[in-house]
């Protein structure tokens, strides 16, 4: 795979290149080592693309995970203990057993998220999850890896893409709680 888009959110590119150049080199090497053609093996059952061969996000994620693991990047999971204090009339919070948040890969306070899924998860990763993991002391900076539009069009419907994501971040702006994040748009 190939990095074809770069976006610096809250000075992410500048800071990460300065403070984490070795880790950034590892990320770039991992991305370029993935042969996307091996993962275009999902036969679509979707009405609008029936029978079309698509890239499998599940298999792509597994390939990335194996490469990051080989280079000693950790997956960090934090348990979520939800409070009953927000409910009225004696209602008790249910279904919290096993709830967690997870950062795909972390090494030396740099968090990496891969997102080949729905649009809302891209925004959530950068604007909420990375902030939470920063506040919990696990990361200081973040990298988000997402498909560009051309790649997303060869995946299931609803997969978001770099161009859309950048537009939203540009129009949202940076908040005082946002951490620096470097966003890579990748193609096959």
C-alpha cells in the first residue's frame, strides 16, 4: 500500500516528524509492506455491488496487526466503568460488563489507529478516543491511517475516506483538548 495523502491536525505532522521520526519510519514501512492485492477477496453481497470483488477490511486489519506486532507495537485496552449517577427514578445502568476502549497500536506514547470502517469512527478516533488515551497517560501523539476515496470505493458501502475526513476536520477546527495527530490517506 502507499501513502498518497497527508494531513496535519493540530501540528501533528510537524511534531511527530520531530519527536518520533523512528516510529514514523516504522509506520511508513509497515504501510508500504502491505500488498493490497492479497486482500481484494471479499465477494460483495450488497445490492449495489452484488458479486463485485472488494478489499476486505477485516483481512487488511489482520495484516496490519501482524506487522505492527512484529515490531513490538502494543494494543492498549482500558476498561470502562459506567456510573449509575446519571439516571433518575432508581434506574440502574446495565450491560457494562466487559465494556472497553481500545487503541490499535501504541509504542513510546505514539498511538496509531487504522480505520477502514464507517465515517463516524474516523472522527471519533481523532476527536475523542485519542484524547481519552492521552488523558489516561497512554499516548501523547496520534497517527490515523485511512483509505483515500479511490480505495474506499473498492470496499463495502459506507466506508469513509481521507478527503471527506480532512474536510470535516478543517471545518471543525482544533479544540484546546485535541492532541497532535498525523493523518495518512492510503491507496492500494
